[in-house]
């Protein structure tokens, strides 16, 4: 079973996305803060990280860098409500090997990326 770490400070988003991915057979650990996320990564490394860009305690990109410190190859989906210009998103995220998905996209779009990134 593929393990997904989902970091988002919005409880509703954590609940909806976590429940949906669990129905598809993924193990989902949803946390609200980068500190909780770091604890989870140290305990059991995930196969995928889904992280919000704007977090209450931290910037999502900073959190991702910290989470990847011990496992730099883990794929990441940056899930955010902040709309980035396509050329800006590509330039910033491509260097970090991060996939950008808008929160306003249908759940199927997110699931397609999850499947693509967790397929061996």
C-alpha cells in the first residue's frame, strides 16, 4: 500500500482529500503543520507528499525542502489555491521536481497525478 503524507492547514481539505484517497486504497497521513509532517517523515517515509503552498506556520516550498532532506527523491504535489502563472510555476517547480495542481481542479485531476507519481 502506498503511503501519502498530506500537509495542509485547512481541516476540510485534509478530510476530503484524505478520505477520497483512502477509498482508492492509499494509506493517507494528514497533518496540519510542518512540524507534524517532519515527525511523520522521520517515523515512516512516504511514497508521495502532497503539500499546500500557503501554510499558517511556514511556506509550503520551505516545508517541502525540509521534508525531502532525508528522502530527496520522494515525489511532491504542490496543491494550492494560489494561482501561479504557468511560466512562473514551471520555472520554480521544475527545478525542485514538484508537480503543481490547483485546489480548484476536480479530484480526478489530483488522483491522476497521485497515480502517476506512485506507480512503480
